[in-house]
C-alpha cells in the first residue's frame, strides 16, 4: 500500500509465555485476533468449516468520519455447528483514526483485567473505505480482508461483518458489534441481536462471545 501506515501486531512477551495468566477464552480471543491478520485464515476448530460471506447491503446512512474515535468490542459472532454463548474476561477496545485523506488506522488493544494498565496485545490495521459502508483492511502478510457495515449509530454502536478470501471463495470470518460505551445492558443487547437476525444471522448456529464491565484503559496513541 502506498503512503499508508504499517500493519502492526505486538504482543506482551511475558503474557504469551505464561499460561497461568491466560484462561482458555483468552487464548481463543488472541487466536481470533491473529486470525484476522492472516492471509487466508483457518477455522478455529479443525472440524469447523467457514461459511460463505453473507450477502449484505452495506449501511450507507453514515459518514465514515462520524465513526472515528474510541470503540469497545461488545459482541463477536462466529459460525458454529451449535448454539453457544460465552462471556470473555479479556477486554478488547480501540480507536478508529484518520491517517490521511484516503486511509484510516485501526488500533486495537487486548487487555487482561487482572493486569490493569498493561496492554497484552496491540494491533494496528491500515483501512481504506472502498465505497460507503465497505472497508478494505490490510493484513501483515499482504492479504486483504473486507469489512461491511451492517448497521451504525455513530453515537452508540457499529456492526461489521468480516470476510476473507480463500482461493476464489469469499468466507465469513466473524461479525462484531462495537459500542461507544463500555459494556451494554440487556435491552441494548436484544436490540442489536434483532438487527443481526434481520440480516440473516441464525442465533441457533452461532457462537456468540460477549464482553462487558471492562475497566477503562488508556488508549495507545
């Protein structure tokens, strides 16, 4: 990419080498974040096949500059053979920043609440808006991931579907809900879930990971 920020993936060495500081969901979360940076991507489980990317009409009632600023990851939806809902103790939060006229920069921090103030991992991803509601994200290995805005309220939430290429196939990696506020209440969860169902997501065939009540961390510039 010409005149664009580098893709950066930084891990806290002490955390990666200390199994005692990470539970299984923490490892899954790190796996997911590494996965988003891979060229092709691989299923989380060997027997779990990724499904085709859903056909989504991008949400165009928002200007990308309205989406700049801080966000907290609240919900992640992954294709699964069985319904499952889990809460992850690791907090993921970040910022969408403008790098120049054509390129944005996503900076995501992964934090363990037990180690307040110590970012376990930091990911920086160059992002280009191909058209309104559709983003192109560069991975460290030169691959490209497409993110489509499903729904957005600049003051409240942003819902994005992430798809990657494997050969000639476009595969659904996951869908995320990020919110301006740290944590979401049950009514808001129901509202956001209804939006997902409206766009074809089957709650009976999804693994849903949620985050809430995360400490407020200092964002990494």
